[in-house]
C-alpha cells in the first residue's frame, strides 16, 4: 500500500509525523507522503520540517516517509513558482489541490498545476480531456480520492484519465487515524470508480515505481 496524499498537524491533520507514520506502518504501508496544505505564506515553514522528519524517521520505520506538500487554493498564476520552490526546499512529492466540486477552487487550477509539473493532481473534479492528456504527456498522477466529497467525481475522473492514458493514483487524503485506507479499501475505491482489476494492478505498479524513483534522489 502506498499513499501520496496525507496530512499531519502541520496543517489540518491530527497527528504528529511519528504517530502518522506508525499508524500506516501497522497497516502494512510501503510508503506514505505527508503533504500538508500550503500556499506562499507557509511553504518555507512546512517543507523543511517534513524533510527533517523523513531524515530522522526513515531510519526507524519500515514504511518510507516521503516529505511533500499540497499547494492548496493557490492562484493558478503562482502554481509554477511555488512548485519550483517546493522542490528546491526538498519536497519529494508535490500535490496540487485540484478543482474538486465541493470547494470553490479557482478555475484553471488543474491546468496550471499540470503545466507546473506537479507529481499528483488531487481530486480534480470534472477533469477535462485536455487536462488528462497533459497529465499523460507529463507523467503526472491523477488522483482517485478516498475522501468524502472529493470522491464524488471519481468515476468521471477514472474514465477521462484512462481514455487519455494518464496515470492514476488512489490516495486517502487522510487527516486523522480513521481516514487511512487499508489495502482492501483502496482496491474498492479503484474498482468502484470503474477500473478493472488489471488496471488497478498497473496503478499500484506505477505508484511503486514512483516511490522507488523519488526516494533514491
């Protein structure tokens, strides 16, 4: 099990990184990214602390902690610059808070995030074919969300992403202990969105290859 989109208490999550990591270790996770919410006001505060947490904790846990960030309600015009800054600060996983139907995310955010080269476009709402094609071109994951509200468009997202040949990721968007997905529930999220069992296995393979690539940088 791999999850590229979770939150600890550096934004609106409930746990310190150590407990967060221990909780998913017990669930058998191979890797987890902690990707707290950020914009230009706190990006330089969160990322260095997550980099330090990963450096400390990856010596003691079997689950790999990937330091990340979720650029959230960021004006599309800022997305490229903030993505670059996040990487310079050491973020291994840059998530963009996509145009979910349950929040007033600014139109154009999905496209701006993809053009900026984020790693994951989270809960992208009514993903367009053009944006899905751009994700495929840039090798960016499109998220199938396990979180209430955000998950309402999973079926649409899965259909459009697969037609475009874009990579998919199942993520919990976990904010507390009760949110983490088990292996069984992650599969249900994928199959419930319309993926075949074969396509879900490819999804898991793609996520594992991503972790192997970024964790060795």
